[in-house]
């Protein structure tokens, strides 16, 4: 399944559901690929099997990334780096 199809599927699953998060959330890279780990909150960690990346961009430890959670908060779509100017 391609990334756009997966994204559309995730949005459809989220229709009219409150998952406890806003539409987008910010996480911090704890461990980069190939075995990525992203900290979403102080007590929520997403690991490789919980993550789908939109692109094969290189992410460094400590970088912020934007994510979209599924309605059950089991899978997170990493849509890119989050940069604040």
C-alpha cells in the first residue's frame, strides 16, 4: 500500500472519533532510523512497529517531527520534520 493510500485510510479511521490528541502532534526523535524511537509525551514512546514514515528522510536524534495518530493511537504517521522559526 502506498503512503497516500495509507494516509487516506488513517483519516477515514479517524472520522468522528476523539483520540485524545489534536489532528497533529509533535514528537522528538530519541533514536533515528533504521530502528526509530519517537517520544510523544513524557510517558508515550512510539517504536519502529508503531511508525509509518511518509518519506525516507534522514532524522537525527533530538529533532522534532510532526505526526498524525490513528484513532486508537497505536500507529503514528510521521509526516516530516517540525521546524519553528
